[in-house]
C-alpha cells in the first residue's frame, strides 16, 4: 500500500536522434510516495526521479542519469536514510543477453565502484556506495514481484510497455547520516558521480528530496 503525495512532470519533443524513434517525446517525472509495508512493518517516504522517452506507441523507456532518496522507519523505531543515483540505458540486446551483461557489469562495478563523491553547495563528501545492475523488460520476462515488496517505479514503468525492448538500470545507493540528510533538505546545488559519470541534480529532484527529508521527522514520530 502506498500513496503519491506530489508529482512533477516535464516534457519536451525530440525532433531526431532519439534511440527510440524520430519525434519521440522526452519526459521527466519526480514522484514522492509514502508506502506502508504491513508484512515487513515498515513505513517509507521516497522520491523517484525518472527520465524517459515515449515512443509513438506510448511505451515509456527510462534513460539517463537521475537522483532520488528514501527514508525508511522499521518496526523497532530505527530510521535509515539513503540517496539513490541511477543510470538507465535502452539496450539493443534481447532480455537474456541484457540480463547476462547486467550480471557481468554488476560484478565488475562492485570491484571498483565502491565509493562516490557528492558536492553539496560546493562542499565535497565521499560516501560508501552499493551498486546494483538489472535488466528490466515487459511483464512476460520479469518475475512477479512479491506482494510484500516495496514499489519500484522504474521496473513498473518498463513492465507496462508492450514491446520486447530492454532497459539496463544501474543503481548506486549510499547510506546517509542524519546531519547530512538534514542538509539535503535545503541544498541548492548537488553534483554527483555515478561510477565515473558526472551528473547534477535537477531542481525538481532537489524539491522531491526536500519533501522526503521533511517527511522523515514524521516517520520518526509515527
């Protein structure tokens, strides 16, 4: 069970050069959700940032660098905070080939992509990071998520597509201490690195993150 508290949507038309097709539309969505997992006894506030190209059939294909965050309250009152960097790429491979490549890439990245550097309003911060690489496709290729699993909006977006194309999603997650988390609620410029690729948080991503930070106190006291 989860609810959406706010969503920002931005769109533009690509006149050419898109990997999907000419005249595709590129959209960017930031969604803040507040899922409750009764089985795991957790409550969560999370911001999901997804940039996607929309083809002429209405399929949405996540691609590009994005940033989000989540706070989770457990049954014992403990609260964890994490920042998530993600790079989504549309793959020309079949699902099985893309899945195998994702496993190989993950194994390689876990050897050398173990930390990342953030710049919060010009102040450098190095954090430990955990990397996950997955191949995502339509429902016929993906296992049915357990009913007690937390929502994955990227997986859900790709699963709804009526095409056999595949998205390879690389996700970097960093645990954040309480004081740094509070700073993220008001940061004006956030620069980051995802396994060697540099990015800058969009304004709407910072706004989504600020909303999650503001909800964290309510999670603690719930």
